[in-house]
């Protein structure tokens, strides 16, 4: 009896939702979109191949701004470079809220810089930017850290003696060590068991987040959270990572010297102590743990996945690899390590790195935003609190900005004179007020690690270039390069 009553109420609520939506749409307020069903939303319009394919199909019918119901949850989809920039840049403040990723919500709960809002987000972002700059980002010291880490990477690759390798662990370790040096003031051995466990947890979680089941969970989290699934494994993994962070914070507390902060954690602890009498302070333990988790997760996964994709593409396109080798030899030579100053003199290599980022398209549907107030946009009204998905993939593959959007082609970023050219559709780090916090350090890592490896090694595979598969794994919340094998063969005694 009680179940029947609940079903009846659900149907009535769904009908009211449909009627209300129909009225507002008739007045031209809400963006267009397919009619939702009670509870199911637009499930019937969803493509079995995932959210990205679903949004592409709906865009063809409804245009660059449309509304879709992810289960019972309304969301506005922004498709294409112009729509995304008009929202996130031209109306930056209105679109600056952060939406929730259902599968990560139990972990982050609105704390830390990545998934917070309002004053908490503004306070933590200001602090994080300033502190990361002090400990490397934007200063030559970050270049030196990356150059030192690149030498450690070279040593690991030399030890493979040209044998076939899955390069995943190498690039995970080397990128994780950069963020670790800034956040924890620590460099880990590539064979440290605790470090390897940490990397395994992060890699496994990112793989699960990018899976089809995570996309399904995004539609019905309130229902599916009661059942076994990837969401429980992700939560378990992240709790283990948080336990590592808590231990590191406690070690920092014991050895803290207020006159000489060593890293991000020390600086945060000093700010906590300074504001301990303020009950409204955002500088407390929970924000610290989740903030560090955000920085560590984002600072490891995205950059390492881009490098993994980059070297796979070098196997696929040996003529491009050859041109990069030639430019490295001409500009840097073999007697010194690459430096950031070299980037301006190496437009082809820089264009290749840009194209790797564009082609790999690691966050295709972006991270959801939320409008902070009732917002007028392109003739529609988006109600305060509505989630907004900027489909970054639609900009990175925008045919109005890229001549061959589905092909890997570094010429997308070169003008007729072979000079690097800016492209408004190149937004792999997103854009606007929520642009990736670590964009500067990620760009430095990509250039220095990529050029250092290719200065010292040629790459080879038993698979013929035309047979190298570059099809990504995942395709919803995230994408990952396929697993592959590669040989790093020393050049000129490298």
C-alpha cells in the first residue's frame, strides 16, 4: 500500500514538473530540450555509448544551448566554443558556481578548492594560488623541480634498456612527485611502496570515474548509492588516500617551524593557527585534507595521462616525432637539459604538445558549473542553482576553429610562417573563473618532460604505426589513453 502511494506521488510530481516546464518554455524562458519522464528524466534519449554521444545527438536537434534532465536533475548544456566562452568568460561571475559530480560528492562534500562554492571557494582559491606560487608555480624554482624530476625519469627509462614497457607507472610517478614536492615538500622514490600504493589508488579511481557505470550513477545517485558499484570502490580508495594525507599533515605538525614554512601544508597549518579563534574561518582540518586531495589528484592524473597519450601519438606518427627530434637538436642540442625559455624558440614542438592536449580531450564534458543567480543567457533564463555543463570536447573539436578536428594535426596551432598561433577554442583547462588552478605548472611539466625524454630517447613499438590504436577509454566524465607498450631507445648516448 505504502509503495503504491509513493509511486502515485512520484507520478504526480513528475506531471507537475512537466506542466511547469511546459509553461516556462512556452514563455521562452528555459532553453529547449527533450521532455523528461518522471524520475527517469531524459534516460530514453540517452545514447548507450555515454553522455558525450548523448549530448552530441541532442545538440544536433536543439542547438548549442539546451536543457536535459539527468534523471530528475535539470542541467543546461553548452555546446561549442562561442556558447562556452559567452557563459564562462563574458558572464564569468554568474557561471562561477561549482556543480556536483555525484560519484565524488561523498568524498568532497563541498570542501576543498575543487568542489566548494561562495566565500569558501574564493578564500581557498586565493590561498592555493598564492601558496603554490610561493613554492614553485610561476617561479623558476618550479622549473628546477621539474628539471630535477626529469633526470630521475631519464634514469628510470635508461634502466629499461630499451625493453618494451607499459609507461603508465613512470609518468604517474614523475608528475605525482612534482605536486608532492610543492604540497608535502617531499620527493618519493619510484619504488617506495607507500607511494606506489597511492598512485595505484588514484589511477584506479580515475579509471572508475571514466567508466560507463559512473555515467549511469550520475543519472540516479540517490537510488544507486544503496547498491554495490564503482561508487563504493572510489569512496574506499579516496578514504585511503585521505588517510595518507592525514598522516602527512600530522608529521608536518610535529616538525613545523613557524619561521620557515617548507611547503603548502606548513603554510596552511600556520594560517589555521592564526585564525583558530575565528569560528567562521575556512582554514580548518577538513578543508586542508580535501584541498590537498584535490591538488594531488588533479596534479597527478591529468598531466600523466596527457604524457601517456603524447608518446602513444609519437608511435602513431613517426614523421612528427622526427620533426620534434630535429627541433630539439637544433635549439637545445644534447649537452644541456631543456628549459622553459626554449619553448618560444620551438614552435613546432609547442604546437605538437598543444595538439596532444586537444586530441586527447581528457575531460570531454567538463566539470559541472552552477549559476549563482537567475541568469539571462542567449534569450533564456537559467534559474539560480541550475547545473551547467560546458562540453569542452565540443570546443576542442570545433570545426570552425580546427580544420581537421578529428585528426591529429599540429598544424592546427601553426600559422603560415610556422609560428605558434593562439586558438580561442583551445580550452583543455576550461576557462573563466573556474579555470584549472594548476594550468601553469601543468604546461611547464608537459613541455619539460616531453622534450627531455625525446632529447634522450627515440620511441619504438612492435606495432606498425598505421596499426597503433589511439582510441580512448571512457568517454563521459573523463577519458584515458589506451594501455600500450613502448620501447625507449637511447639517442646519442642518452
